[in-house]
C-alpha cells in the first residue's frame, strides 16, 4: 500500500471520507507522507557558478540519528547560514 500526501488526507477528512481518528492512525503507521522543507543555501564559485552545499549520511536510511549527528547537522546549518545565500 502506498502513501498519500498530507493535503490529500486533509481533503479526505474535510469531505468526511475518513475521520480524524483514522487520519491519526494512518499518520502513526506512516501511510501519510510528511512535508519536508528546509531552507536551501547556495554559494557562488570563483567562476561565477552557483553550488548548493549538502550534507548526506550514506547508508543512514531508516536509522535514528545520534546526538553527535544532530550536533554536526546544527553546526553545518550554522556554517551554511554564515557563508551562504538563501535560495528561497
């Protein structure tokens, strides 16, 4: 079974197809996708091109981040804010 978007779940709830209780259960079961939005940063290279710094943990899908990883992400985001330009 696939997932539905948050927007689709809201429409189903408003139209009475599913109840809030069912919606909550679907969210807990991971059947309603969550919105992911984070600020994107860009930096200009010496050539004048724009590049986007990214942080990726290879092999980390489905794992829980450690305290060190969370701290590292926070520091990475701080550096992006300091040296980058917001792209949104």
